[in-house]
């Protein structure tokens, strides 16, 4: 018997119209756990580096995490992996919601999709019965609308649906896959789904998911819940309210947005507005939020309430669900001062199925090009004067790929190069061809430098976490923080606690503090915790992301062991996460990723130290067992039981026989 | 003769639908608790509570499994509360032929909430314990009631459902055959 996982994947070839239920190798669970880890293995094995992301040969994997479907609170993430049309690297956008547990109950760990359907279809997975069904009548329908229509058509109100909107159908490079209150939005994975002619996946499952050591597992789950209650009553002192609790940032419940609106950049990642958050703004935003938010909601089996049902009839938006920072991304990119605009455009954008991070930035970039005379009225006929109206205008052009929208649909990096005439200079907030959170700061932060540069998800929130983002202002607050900081890895307690205790004292200023060896350890810890979550399907909001989360390196090995029957300790879990992380890097190295790609935007910090940055990167690569080009060394790969990767990289001449890279 | 009055603890779960965040932890933990071995498998399809969950209509309604019924109702009701239309049967607790709810997914045998009866007894049912948002709150009150008649047990309900499905003769034949086979295997 397989525990926690079902032991079966669904393999779908949309070109042939074939469906197979394939048993998986339990050895791969021992090596990679599941979720992202086993996805990376499938992509390594089956997608050669020359495959065009939008061609039938690319593979799109909807994976459950290893613990999805068990009672582990918050284990509900669907990990969608494919090669991104925008970054050209492997992308692994993830979403919460209800899809992954339902897929487990239907009897599958993953749905692996290749090929291209001759006409628009959707997939209906109902326990053992799996069908590819006609979706031509759903062409152009909104993502949420599609889910509702499919549930009605199937007569299955409990079916869970993930769907693309018009943007995905039209292969917009930042199209998302939407699933109720959640979306897998980064990297244009919705475009890959659209290129396969796949409008949606609907799932209903009523089978059992087993755990190996039931009593023990249940006891550990109860401890997690107790800690969640403890953290609800004990917010972290001395940090902004948005960072004090757990879950993803509680932006649906909390209206105080001083931290985001004054610390992050507005427009095309351009302007800081330090005095923005006045009493009047606060009052207007509070009213707006109270009108819009009908109920706070959660994902499957999670007591948090990170999402909200938004209904705002006065704005003419139909009901939808929202979470986290998407409330602000459009507002800030459009330099709009009112939150109502955010609530109205985000609803529309979700039906079209576009990423709430990239989309506003692409539009702000277009507005800047227009103001600079690089785009003209010929490119943007009838372009409105008002910025908010301009955003609605651009959204329509982009998702329909009309006129200049066809170019903008490729994202800032590609659009800048296609438009030319100096547009490249306006592309100042992408890494690895991917739009980043708009933050422009003063002094180089060496910890964040490493994370921005090397994060394979090219998204800071998916590598950072658990570590205070700024020093605590007083000794008392620092001492208070470290006194019950149980989440720190074994052997690092003294060093990490000392860091928090002394950070803020004279002599602990960036960029030459903390010492590079400590930077490496801090970054590696933060990233590793994310890679564990990405394989278990536990939400980062309860684990790798917030300060003092209920899941951490000490209880995760126990939970995974009790669920699966494998015997995994702290070191063993760390090793698996390192293997998965290295394999993702290897996939991308084979697709051309090198040191030159690992560059935060030039103006990300005003004060830069090129030589010192190079030194940090050298040491971090070394710490990770990578060579100067950021390529995993032969010995590293062999130690991680990835010999086949080493052999492939040597055969391709990417690594030399002696392990040196090119 | 008048029946004797007797003190009885009435176990109640107060359901505050406004506090429900739709996470379905109640379904998860219910199915785990009632699994064999206990907590050994998980399947909300087997849960004795079900959250009617239609987020885009803002409908979040936990409903507990109640009595088994062999026949569906003649008429169906629809409720409209605060402008929200609840599907027919939404509030009904019955395990009933008209719908899939509150039946074992494989055998279709009826399920019924037993307030997590166990030995030693739990402080409160697990669905309540796992509802950190207090949409489900456990309450006990004492009532004077008539001497109650014996309540049918799970097994009795299950057999009754089998009789409804296959007919009395068929079920008793099967039982007799199983009894004979068991006796034979014991002898051997």
C-alpha cells in the first residue's frame, strides 16, 4: 500500500486523445517526495532543452503535494510545472484552493499533459472515469464563469475546476490558471495550457488517502493547529501588522497598508510615495474594503482566512475572490489613489486569467512608453487620458492580443526588445525575463541580493521567509523574538539568534554585514524551506513564508515520516530539498541558465557594489556546490544521487569531465 | 401509564454560518476519525458532515448527517435567505435516495453523525475541535425527557438500508450464507 500518495499518475496526450493511468515508482518518492520534486524529474526526463514552451512537446503537470489529501492543515497546494514561454526556463507556479486534495481523492498524484488538442477541450476526472470533453462552447468565457458552467453541465456541484480565461487561450505570456480563490499565475503557465487547447480541468474524487502511522500523524496535526492558535494570540511585536501574523499577508482582513504603499514602488516600479498613507487615505481605503469584502475565506483544510469574497455591485463587478497583494498591484502600478479601482480591475483580470503581479507592470510600462513618445497614438488609438481608464484599455488589448496588445502580451522584457526605439531602458524590473515585485531601495541588502539573483522561481516571496526583513528597533524586541524562536535549524540556533540580537547595533549596517558565510546559511535555510513546501503541498503561509510558522524543519520530518512510513530525519529532509532544488537548476542550466542571468535590476538598490556582489555570488555558488557559472558541479550531482544529470551535462559539454563548467 | 421522566444531556452543535470560512476541516477530520484504523484514511466523501460550499454565491453551510430514509420526499423546498437561494434539500440531514450526500461512496450505506462517540469520550466532537473559526461550537444542556426508546445502532441502520436496497429475502439469504460459511471455516 502507498501512503499519503496514491501511487498513480494520469498521463494525457491531447494530440492522440489518449488517457492512461500509470503506476509510479516509490523510489522516486524517497528521492524527491512529490509535488515539485517529482515534477522536476519528469521534466528533466521528458522535455529536451530545445523544446519550444508553446509547442505540443512541452509538458504541463498538475501535481498534488505529497501531503495533500491528508489531514495536515494547509496541505492543499497544486504545483503546476512546465517550461515558461516568458522565461524559457522551468516554472513552477502553485496555487492553494481545493483542486489537489480532490485529485488525490480521485486516485491520482499528478496529471501529466502533453500534445495539443485539435479543438478546445476540457478534462473531466471523476474517480476512475476520465474523459476529454468538448469545450468549444466555452471559448472566450471567463475563468470563473467557465468553472461554474462546467459544474452545471456535469451536474456536479462538488467538482473542483481550474480553468484559463481568454488570456490563456490567446497564449498571453503572463496568463494564469484560475481556481476559485486561488490561481497559479506566474510564468505564463496559462499560456501553455491554452497552447494545448485545454480550457479546464474538472475533478471529483471520493476515494481514500491513507497515512502510515495514523495516531502519530494525527497527534502531530493537532500540535500544528495548537501552534496556529498560539500565533493568532501572539502576533510578532515590532513588525508592521501585515507581517505580524501567519498565513499569506492578511490583506483582506487588514486595511492598514502603510507598509506596502510607502515601501513599494508605484507606476512602472518607479516612484516611492513615502507620505502617501494619510488619515484621509486610510479612512477611504477602510471604507472601500469594508464595502467590497463580503466574507473571509480559506483554502482546503486551513483555519486561516487569507482570501475574501469580493462583491461590489456599485462597481459593476461580478462576485469573485481575492487574496493578498493583488488588491494593491493594479492600484499602485496605475498610480491610482483609490482602492475601488483595485477591486474593480482585479475582478475583470481574474476572469480573463492574467497574473496580478506581471499584468499591472506591463501596463505601467506601456503607459511610460506612451508618455516618453516611444508608443504613439498610432500604436494606441483612442488611448484615454485617465490612467485608470488606460489600464482597462490596455487589459482588453493584451488579452485579445489586438494591435500593440499582441506585443505587450509577451511581457515587459520581450515587448521592450520588439518595440525597440529605446524601450529597453524602461525594462528595469525584470529578472530572467520575468516581472518582479516593484521594490526600489537605497542600500544594497546582501541577503536579498542573493535571493533575487538566484531564486529559480524568479519571485522573491517564493524564496524569502521566516527571517525578519529589517532589524528590530530595540534590544527588548530582539530578545523577545529569539526567546521562543523554535523554527531555526539544528546547529544554527546560536548563529541565527546572535544575528537577530545584534542586527541594528552600530557596525551591523549593510552591505558588509552580515558576513558572507552567514548570508549563505540564512539564504539557504529560507530557500530550502520553500522547496520542502513545494514538494509536500503545504502552504508557504503556514510554513516557509511568515515569521515563526507552525510548520518548520523540526516537525516536518516527523509529519512526513508518519504520513508516508518513510524514515526521514532533519538531515534527510534537507538533502531531499537540496536534490529537488539542484534538479530544477539542472533543467534550467540545460536550457541555458548561467551566471549572467542572475542579476537583480540595476536600479533595484541605489547603492551597488559590483565587486562585492560578485564575491557574495561566488561564495554562495560554492556553498551550494555549484561552479562559478552557477552550474551544479559533478561531485554535487553525484552526492545527491543525480549521476544521470551529471552524465547528461558532461555529454552536452556543459560540464567538463573534470567537473568544471563552461 | 405515564412514561418516567429522565434527565438527559442533549449534545448540540451550534452552527454559525457567518463564521464559516469554507475550509472543510470538519469534513476532513470527521472522515479520519471514523476511519478504520482510526485516522488511517481520509476521504471527505465518507464524512458525516458536509459543507455546502458555493463561494461565488457566498453560501457556506455545514450540515450534519442525520437519519437514514428509504424514500425521498414528495415535495422539495427552496429557501431564500438574505437574497441567497439554497438548493432544495440543502438543510436536510437525511441520508436519502435523492442524493449522494451522507452515504459511503462505495457501498452507499448510510452515514450518520454520532458526535464522535468513543471510549473514553472526547471532550467535544472533532469537527468542533478543528473549527478554529468557531463556526461550529459544542454545547451541552440538560433536559427532562420521557424515558427514551432504544436507538438503533449503526449496524442496524446499515442492515435496514441493505434491506431497502435488495429486499428482505435477499439480505437474509446472504446473512444465512455468510453465517454458514463462517461456521464451516471454524470447523475446518
